[in-house]
C-alpha cells in the first residue's frame, strides 16, 4: 500500500490492525478503535485492483497478532543499546518515528 501511495490505508494497517488470517485471496483482521469502519472494504478493493485476483478482506473479533507498529517497538526494545537504556531508565518509553519527522 505504501508503494502504491496509499499512505492513509497503510498507516491504519500498521498502527490499528491486528492480523488474524492471511492467505491468497483472504485477509482477516481485528481493527482497533481508530481504524475507519470501511477499512476492510478499502483493503479488499485495492488488493483486487492491483493483483487482478479477487481478495476478500474481513473484520473479526479474534485477538490476532500484535500490530506491526507494536512489533517494531518490541524489536527496538530488544536491541542491546535500547535494552541497556531501559535498564538504567525503567520508566522510559520507546516510540518510533520516521527520520523525516524532525519536529514531532
């Protein structure tokens, strides 16, 4: 989605969606409260359009995997230097931002 310049949809998928099932033609996810109500429809439509194969995207209440954003934070926390900093500053929080987000 990022490569196809669908930044808004891609952002929602990274930050608000817990993947439950993914296989050829099917994606099932548990959206967070901030995800748009029509996200599954948008995803299914775009994937079908781009691949030429019918995709069904659906919403479920199943727990699913952690969001991609949460997975990235956990990976960052596991890095030796971050882990060492968290040992020294246990109340510190790890957050991710892009390099071009200089003023945020």
